[in-house]
């Protein structure tokens, strides 16, 4: 069992919630870019979530979750002191930082929760990091202070102009590239469509662009093939070959189709969340 | 006096058209009377060929003699002196190519039902056994051994070592121990309660099981040595599912058998109280002819598919699945499309599977495997309308351990190189066995390898 040490919402709208979990084995090895899989209880799904931070001394791992589906909503009903049945990791390959001097990290919405630890990890290693954090509106902005402290330049954009610069994050990136900013690499994390747009925008500039993929996953250890995607014409497994891939080689249309396979089941499950009572399930 | 009837006592089973709608066990097991009657068919040969056919060398005539006498506890003692997991073997071993395939009674009639008797004895022991009290625990010898993977290879290795007094810890990546026995083989063929009981027995002998532990990520093999483990057995199994490399393979509704079996068996997607979703549709095609293909086909039927096809490029004679599984599948109205090879998976404009295009095959000259090579019949392509395709054509070894353990030699196919006689790898103190070495094989072969490695580890530690 893995105890929830603390929990806090990361914005006023409470669209993203941070959980610190007691998981010493995972904490010892976790590196930026890797993920964990949690399971609420015996009946729960295996849910993959990127590691936001880890503290090997305290033995804790931080995850940031957007409560949108049944499992994440159930997680959100749990409180410090409650336990998750399973919390396994670290899984996937860590972010490659070798040979990088200057990088732009671009996140969209809750993707910033994943982009931030990568940006900070790079910054901690002396890599110059510009970060563009895009949000729909002011009320869902997360981690502003942390991102500002953990990068060299932080640009916040909101689609509706209610905070930071008005417009999409990808528009800001385009502006930076047009203004002559040179990056060894651009790293994007966010909704699939956003990452696809970033990759399309950077292609003409010939800047290597890495996308952090989050496909449907089941075991997370390279056994089931549910997370497969086509990269450069080859079938890859996000859980063991990724989750980060060269965004210019990724077959984006295929990913968008695959990601929606259980949309109907997810919708129905989320609607039936009335079964949940304070994080504890009742079974007759 | 031996029972000279030609046929085996038939196995009581659920009716095919009832069982193909539920996940309860298909085969119901012998009664004591049936078991004694069947045991009397054994001639107790002076040179028992059956034992040579068994990868873990169960003393078959001896245990069967005990069954014939009605001494079921005694029979259990004989079996478990060489086999740690009899309730599992009795259910899933391909007896027809092993023990029963060598049985002299099989020359003129049917072989003795060795697998059925083994199952009977193990099940009897679980419910009515232990008359002499719990078995004696071995004297601890103070040596710590790590086992990576809790499938048949790992559990067998752990069980054998624990019985010798070793302090054994098994690391499992999933949330539940058992490996392929829990995520792969369906409930209707191997009830998970049986697997749990066999594992509990190992725990009784002192085996510790740590779940949610991905060795190679959370801890490396080298770190296990640093923690004081004196030897490490790697039984991490086969990993990456192979796909067909034909057009349409990434359409919605194309799955690996591993995915469907894991959703069904480990995550219990067929039970409404479990959250993991599964959706296959009305018509499902399975590509492949092994046990995994049979399991996937029979799961698909039970999940509500009306038409389930098994597409296999050779003929029934070459089909590698256990005979009983094929017969069960046929009785459950699984449709076999033999001598058919997929060339394309076809879909609609939304990206969903609508069919699988296959080409007819005929058998030509024998190939390297000794089986007649299937050859395409030109112009014979046609489309079978289906809503989902499950690919069950095998797996490649999981690269996680090899890529994180310096000094481990790999085979061309990505397996770990291990000595067949001892399980020893190219690194001192590291042993390996099962699918991680051979690529996808059978439960009993993995158990055999686990057993060999347990002896190899014992020799290694005692010789230090």
C-alpha cells in the first residue's frame, strides 16, 4: 500500500491536483521524463502518470493529476493518510539531456505539470531553458512560481488573453523562432493536437523536436502493445521505447485515432461515478 | 489387476454452449472413483518412458500407484518431491507431447490420463489433504537469493530453493504474483484461486513476494547483489508482442493477444465491478495457432462475440496448441480458418477494423522446422468481415534486464544466454530460465528451466 502524504490543488479552478505519495523504491531512481502506474484499489485500472518530482531522502514521489476520468476523479476523492493499492515505477526512459546547451520546453494545460520537471531537470544540469507555458485561461494556470524559478525565461500564454500573453503557446514559439532564437532542442508536452502543431511549426526551422507521448497503456513494462505508435515508419512501444519520441517522425493522425478508442467507455464510467463514496468503494 | 480399457476416463466438463458464455473452469476434475479407476490403467512399466517426457521428472508410475491404492496424500508427496506446482501442471501442460505422448497404453488405445490424475491429486490435497499436518519446514541456511519474475520459471526456482532452506525473495513487476499464470492463462482454464493457493504454499516455505517491483528500473541486478543477495535468477518472461507487419495493423480494434488476455484475466475486465474496459465487437479474428491464440479466441467468445475465427497459415496437423484446447475451442463454436494467411487488415473511414483480408495457402515441401512450408495460392485473396483482430503470433524477450545488466550475454533473438544444464549466464551468480531465455514456450518448459536453475544456484552457493 502506498500512502498519500499530501494533496493540494495547483490552481483556483482545481483542474490539476498535486499528490505526494510515499513510495521509497520509486523515489530512489526516478528521473525527469519517467512515469509511474497507480491503481486505486483491487477494482481499479492501471493508470500511467508522469513523475513530477521525487525526494529520495523522504522516499516520496510527486504526481500531478487532472481529475477527468473515473480513476483520476476517484483519486481526487482520496485524502492524505489514504492509501493507493499500487504505485509502480519508475517506468519508461528518462529524458535525454546529453549534449544540450539551450532548450525550449513548451507545455499545454496540464502538460505543463509534466513539462516543468523536465525543464527544471535540464536547468539543474546547467542547460539554458526557455519555457512557454500555455493555458486556456487564467484560472487554470499552474506552477507559475516553480516554473519561473526553474527556468531561464518563462513565457505564459492564455488562449483567451486573461493572463500573460494572449494567444496559443505555439504562436509564441513561432515568434521566438522567427526572432532568431536558436535552440538545440524543443521539447513539447500537452494535448496531442498541440504537440502535433508544435512539431509542424518547428519542422521548417530544422530544430529537433521531442514530444512526450501519453497513449493508452495497460502494463507499462513492454508486454501488451496497447501503447504502440508509429515513429519513422516503425512500430514503437511508448512504455519502453518512450515516452519521448522525435516529434517530426511521429505518425500523429494514428495517435489521435488510437487515443479515442475507449472514449465511449470512459464517458460512461465517468458518468457512473456516483458509485464512489469518499474514495472507498462499496460492493454489495 | 490392471484396468485394460482402451480409453481414458472422460473428464467431466461444463457443456460447451453453456461454458462459452461464462468464465468458470471448463474441466471439472475427476471424482475419487474415476481417479482410482484411471490409475489402474497404468501398467507401472519397469522403464517408464513417461518420466523422461516430463520436464520436471515427476515420478509418474509411483504417484499413480498411490492413487490406485487410494492414498492420495501419498501420491501428493511423490509429485511434490519434484514438482512445486502440480495443480497448475495438471491443467496446462501439453501432456500429449510429454508424459502421455510416451505412455505405452497410447500405442493401441489412449494413454493413461496422467495430467488429469495429477490435477486430481493436487486438488484433493488443497481441499481434503494435510491429514499429517502441515509439511515440515527446512532448516534456514542463511543464503539470500533474488528471483526476478513470479511466473512459472521464477516460482519453481523459488519453491525448490526455499525447500532447501534458502531465503528467497521474488520480485514481480505487476500488482499480482503469478506471471503468465494470472495475466495470460484464462480463469476457465486455470482458476486464479488455484494459482493463489500454490503461491501461498511457497510463502509457507518462506518465499517472500514483492509486487510492483520492476527490476531493471526500480532496482538493477547489480543493486540486488549490493543488497546482499548472493545469486539472482532471471525469469522475467517474454515481453514485446510481435505484430504481423501488414497494412492496417494500427487500425482501431487491432490488439495483441497479451493486451486482450491481460485486460481479461489480470484486470478482470469481464466483471462489471472492475474498471478496466474491453471492447471487441460482434465478430473477432485471432491470428495464430498456439495456446495463446486458443485462449484469446475463447475469451473473445465469452466476452460476447458471436463469430470468432482462428486464422492459421498451416493445417490442423501443424497447429501448435495443446490438443485439448483445440477440441474445447471447436466445441465452443470457434471457427477455424486453416491454411489462410492474413495480408491486410481493412478498416472504414473512421479508422475502425471492418475485416481481415487473407490469402489461401497450400502445404509444400518441409521447411527448416520439419513442418511442410505453407505456400500462397495466387489470386485466392478474400476478406473475412470482422470488428476486431487479435494478433497471437508470439513475443520477443523483454529487453529491460539485458539493457540494464552489464556483462549479460544475449542471443541473436534477444534472449539471455543460459547454460541448459545449470541455468548459469555469462555473469557469475546470475542465472536465467523460461521465456526470457528461450522466447515464448510453455509453462512446463519454464518450470523445468526454473528447476534446473535452482539446482545450479544451490551448486554455485555451496561451492563458493
